[in-house]
């Protein structure tokens, strides 16, 4: 399974650490928001009061400069409960799965309440990092993407570059902020704050290749238990961002959770973007020459 | 869009945080870049009057540009960090270096043309400023195209040509304003042809975008687009009919065309905000691509293991694998 990024581990040589990441298993998220709180506390993030949104239990709305973990809440009507509509054999199989501890906490009584803790994806091909003109955004020895706050000059280029709408500018501060995957804690061999606080292990932290291997087992288990729409999101190196350093197990399509179904790093088109800009520059030169020499002085 | 296509109707992308300085810089940078080229070429054709005025226009454009860009920064006093490295992957980094080199050479060229000082340095600076002006006029299109904003990214092949025509229009109309009509024939030709191109190429770009081009047809982007077209049409008509004889008409026409060029930059700028604000513009084409089999998407339902191991799959037994190796 490919983990390498453009500069990690190559540029770190012997100093490179294993690529660390998050596996967020949303099937066991209970929506407690302990991750949001722990993240705010540890990283000393300013409060972000948006008032009452009416969007289920979600009043933090989205990831932004002051929200680095965001718990999404989605309320859905679904056909009855585990046994409803199922044949006896299917129901028995599901019952066995529930007894085995692999059923989700989120479903019952014809109602499904999806909860998912979103975070910066720490992309293998990170558009924000490539767009950053100052080098404030960099790839750490753990393969994560972090903003150096003493370098960022608040140009804002990373903000529209991110295909997930994660990174954002803090207005009164001027600089951009996002999840650091607790770079400071990692340096001290500690788990990130959100994963430490998560009471159900919905947020799992560890070496990325090990997490990806675990996730395959969890996905297979859920599929066996009748969760047909369970899916791994950003778990593969051949998606549009080369796979996420933070990836997810979702119970519905990504767009339901506010995630793009096919995010693509804009750098994939950079060659043709530069080619078009170059061709336009040449055309401009030709046009200027034609205007000056193509008639009376 | 239906509720299941988005999360409570919330945007997927963040809107850009750029403010009014940026579309104004698109205009100023284009004005400076194309004016330097116009000045250098006019000089080599022997039109000294137009050349001098065009150098001044270039100097004006390149003079306000750093101020506009610095003012837009969240941390203006860190503007020098823009030159901390050179990154081809960042059009903003490349552009900062182009702007720096272009600014230095244009200042030297303009100073030597007007004062006669530094004649040798000035002679070297003039072609350099003219050449650097070309990428200065179009890199800004690459900059906004190199984002996740659909309306900008999806037009990345045509947008630089819209900006190139806009730059030519800005330089041509500035030349028409600054130089007397009997010396301004090249500027008039430039302004008239680029006026037609600016409108035509932008229209073509918006049509090619199809559904993704909707932000150009609604709200602020549409308003700026219409104002731009009206100004350009009126200015071009006035310039073509009376611009060659009357200085007053030429100045009026040049002002209208300049306003049109500026308004077109604002239209492109505002379209990006409309595009980023609506989750449908992000989700729909991505989902359509997956369903058409053109993209695999970022999600997968099939597990790579056939026989799941409950111990490895259960969150309850998730180990914290802290630097085991």
C-alpha cells in the first residue's frame, strides 16, 4: 500500500518517522463531541459561536479556522429495524452480528442517526501545501500537513485550493489554521487529543498502513452484518488526492456527510494550467506586435 | 438540490478570503504587463510619444500592484515571505517573482525613458520589462484556475486567454487616454481588437462551462459581466467612430473600455465565490463522473479482505500503535 508523498519520507532521510494518521470509524460514533472539545482545549482554539443552527445536533457547522474536529449529525428515515423486511435467515445473521458487537449504535426504529467526526485529511497529495507560496504549510516527518504560524502571511491561497474546504483564515488573526494532527503531541510520543478523548474508539490513531489494514476488516464485518452502504473513504492511494492520512468509514455516500465524492488535487491539472497561461502570454505578445506593426504608426 | 446531495445544504468548499484588492490587482497587473509590451514595441517602431505614455501606464499599474497585494494579506508586514522560496507548484509564488522582476525592470525602463538617466541599464531593462509583462498578464488566471473552485478550475484552458485579452484591452485603452490621437493609432487598434476578443472569449468560456458556468449568470458575477459588456460595447463604438479625431472622445472611450476591462475581472472574481458557495457545483459533476465510470471516486464498498478477523476489525480492541517500529 503506497504511503509516500512528494517529499515524505524522502526529504527526511533517517529522521523520517512512520506516517501517522487517523482512521475515523463513523459506525461507532455516538456524537458526544468529546473530540471537538479536546481539540479546542489542547490546541487553545478560540471559541466559535454560531448560535443554534437547527441542523440536528450540529451547531459547529463545518471545519474552519476555529474548528479542527467537527461532528456531523444526519437524521435519516430508513426501512424499519434490523429484522424489518429481512428474511428469517438474514435476520438471524444480523442478530448474530449485533451480538458479536459489530452493529452500529446509530440505527433502530425506522430511524437512522448518522454521526461522523470530520477532520483535516492530511492528503498524500495536499493541494494546500502545493499552493502555499511562503512555505508556511509543510510536510512533517510523520507525513502530516502542518501550518507554520510564524511564517504564514495570510495570503489565503490554500483556502480555495483545499478540495474539502478544511483550511480557513482566522479573521482577527489573519493567518490560516487547521488540524495539525497534534504535531506537538506526536513529537512527545503522545496520541492526538481527539483520539485520546474519543470514548468509543471511533477515532483511531496510529501508523497509517496498520490503520488501513484494520479498516478493511471492519468494512468486511459491517458489510456482512447487512450494512450495504458502508464504505471506506480516502483509504486508497489511487483516488484524487493519493489517499488521506486521515480516512473514514462511512455508512452512506460521502456527500451526505458534506464530503466531496471525488476530490481531486488541483496539482493534477497544473501542467495544463501553466501551458494555457504560457500560450496566452505568447498570444498576447503576438497581439501586441500585430497592433503596433499591423498598420499606420 | 435534494437534501441527500449535501450536508444540510452547507457548502463543501470554503469561499475565497480575498477582498476587493485582488480583482483590482488582476486589472492593474494586466495593465502594467501589456503596457510594457506596447511601450517597447511602439518605441522600436519609432512612435516615441506613445512609447513614453505607455511606459507611464505600465509604471502606474506595477506601482499600485504591490500595495494592493500587501493590503489583502492577513499579515501585511510579512509580505516579504512571498519571496521566501520559489515554487512552481504555486502560481502565487511564481507570480510574486514575476511581479518583483517586472516591477524592477519597468521602473528602470520608465525612469530612463523619462529622465535619460542610466541609458545602458534602461536599454537592457526595456525588452526585459516587455517580456516579463506577458506572463505577468496571464499568471493570475493560472492562479485562480489552480484551486478547487469549479467555475475557475474547469475553465483553466480558456481563462488565461480571457485575462490576456483583458490585459491588452487595459493597455490599449490606457494608451488611447494618454497619447494624442495622431500618435495613438497602435493603441486604438489594440483596444478595438482586444475589446472584441475579451467579450467573445469570456462568452465562449461561460458557455463551455455549461452548468458549472451558472455563477456567471446569477448575482454579482452576472452584474459585473453585463456592466463590463455594456462599457466595452459603448467604448469600442465611440473609439471606432470618433476616437481618431477627437481627444475628448478618445479619453471618454478609453475610460469606458478601462471600466469594462476592470468589470470583467470583477465578474470572474465574483463567480468563484458563487461557485464555492453551492455544494451542487462540487458534488454533482463529481458524482456524475463516478456514475459514468470516468472516475473511481474516493469511496470503496468492497473490502480487500474476504474473512474479516473480529479482533482486528473491532473498534473495541483498537490498539494505539505508537511508533511500534
